[in-house]
C-alpha cells in the first residue's frame, strides 16, 4: 500500500507543475502573462493573449513577429456589432499609448497564430517573439491553458484540473 501511495504522490507532483505564464520587460514596455488555449488535434489556428503596459512617455506599436508553432502570427481585434462577432486583422499592429494598459483577451484584441505546425497541449508552453516599434524585440513563452479556457492557466493546474 505504501508503494502505491508513493507512486501516486509522485504522479500528482509531476502534473501539478502546470505551465504558468511569466512577465517580460523590454524598454518601457511591460508584457504580463502571455498565454494561449490548447487546440484540438489538427487545428490550423490558435489565439494568444497577454497584457501590455506602456510605462514610457511616448507611444509604442506592437507587431507580432513570430511564434514557434505557426507559419504566421498576426495582431487582431474582435468586436460585437448587433450580435455579430467581427474579427479584423490590424496589419500595422496596435499602438499602446504612454501610461496605457491593453489587455489581449478572448473577445477582444488577440494574437492569431496561423497555419499551426505542431499541437498546442494544455500544461505546456510555446515560444514566440514580439516586436515593438520603439522598445525592440522580446522573446516570450505562452503558457497553454485547456481548450475553451477564458483565462490564463494558474499554478497547480493541469489540463484544467486543480491538483493538491
């Protein structure tokens, strides 16, 4: 019985380490909590989310440079108009004004990962690079939340289940 308990405890410890997004600073820009949702096998697109704060005194512009698992990465906005969802590519990126915080989240601004070449699995991370017109380039890791998640993964989460 003791041996089974030890094996079970070891398995739970391994799973409990689920991915948690980190924060990054580049120039006067603070990037918080980059994350994305896992997608079903065979999916060709996914969305990435994060929060960007401009701590500087001049505007800066975000353009998505790359993500390791996709052929292309784009900055998008999403709005609702009369009950109809409208998603639009922002070909010039998104300007973040001085002192402004912009939340990229489901139903709003997001990064679109196009032509995925690898699966996105909950509990893992995926590397990407963001470029800001003034602040420069920063490498980030997106923590992967379960399919359909509406918020980033939390510590101790694995495939949407909290482990103790």
